[in-house]
C-alpha cells in the first residue's frame, strides 16, 4: 500500500475519549504513550490475494501484503499488538489439504500475539485443532469455552496480559454458542458458558487483580442480530458490561469502516470493531495514554 493511501485511510478513522467523555475531535498530547492494536477476523484460510476477476474483492487481501503492512506499522510504532478474533480455518483448499498447519505457521511468522477460537476452527474436530497447536507461536485465549474435559485443557487460557511501554494490556477471548453450528462429535466435551457473565468476571480480574490499563475482548459472538436482538452479540456485550475498552469481533463478517462507539453499563464510551472477512482489511486502533493513563483512541479499517 502506498504511504499516501495509508495516511488517507488512517485519517478517516474515529476519534474519541474513552471513559465517559463525549465523542469529539482529538489531538494527541505532546507527551503521550501510544499503543497500536492491529486485528483480523474470519480470515478463513485465505492465504493468497483475490484475483483480478474476483468481483468486489479483486486484488485485495493475501498474507504477504498483510505482512508488509503490519511490518510498516510496527516500524512506525513498536508498541503494537496483533490479534485475531477467530475462524482462522476453513474456506480454501489450503485448509482441506494442510488442516490448519499453514494458517498457524503463517500467523506465527507475522508474529500474532493472541487469537480466539471461532466455530469453524472446530471443523476438523477438537482433535484436529489440538494437533495444529504446536504450529501456533501465539496465545490462544477463550474464557467461555470450558475445555477441562478435552485434549485442549490447559492449552487455551481465558486471558493473556501483555506489557508495552509500561502499559498493561489484558486480552480475553469469547466464542459463540456451538450448539447448532458445530456437531457434538467435533466439539466433544467443550462446554459453552454465558459470555456476558464470563466477561464481567474477566473485566473484574483484569482491572482489579491484574491492574490492566487497557482491556480488550476478542469476540467471535457476532456484531449484532437484527432479527434476534436478544442473542449474545458484541453490541449487547458492550452495553451489559464495564471496564472493557475494545471488543474486536468476528463471525458475522461485518465490514466496519471505523469502530462503533457504544455506551457501556456505566454510560462510558467503549469501542466495537470488526473488519469483515478473508483478510481483505486490517483493523487499526491507536490508544493514547497521558501521564495519568487517561485513554483516548483513534481507529480505522485499512484495505489490504
């Protein structure tokens, strides 16, 4: 991507202050700490870019292009995390042939920091997912899938805490209800726990016990369901919880040009973002911390 195009897309993002203040234009203070969050979701084994004749997605995506873009952003700001919100597997012959090995190896080469588990990541069964874990040199986080009676026990943590430039960042994962999406023979004894209740526990632990300055949820619940508004979704989760700063979503393949600002249960601003599917876009959220660790954020979706 040309630098001019990247800057134009970046300036098209949202700007807000997190923590209850109104949405307004934001200028980063001269003395601040900047944490950059990059994210993908529902890549679905799309290793190669779309071809020139692939309709609206023509000449977009591809792991190599994403790698170059991520590298350029990391050079700009070394204090960067790279995250994925699930459905890494299934969608091209690469998965049919390699069973997820290639996807995990490439994500490791791109130096992903953490990912959560989507329903299609069970498509080769929980044993198939487990078999590929040695190729994943990043953390797998899921707080509402109880794997205690499966081969995945101890291999998936509810959350992971990262530290960048003195800022503690807590990342936890959530998965969608598997019943009706994944056959029992594939997920075996995996237990689904209520995501809102689990999120309340996770945000409390990360805020009060781990003393995190930034809390991120990697969610594969889906952005929102118009015809079923009571189903657990990112927007519902945001409104029913507190202390989460950013929900990075997946599952519904929702293309957002910039994050959605949602009021949490305390009436404070938080962000929900999702960047569609197939590696076409890379999400970018920049968080700015002042000397007292007050947060502001600026976010956009970058075409790969």
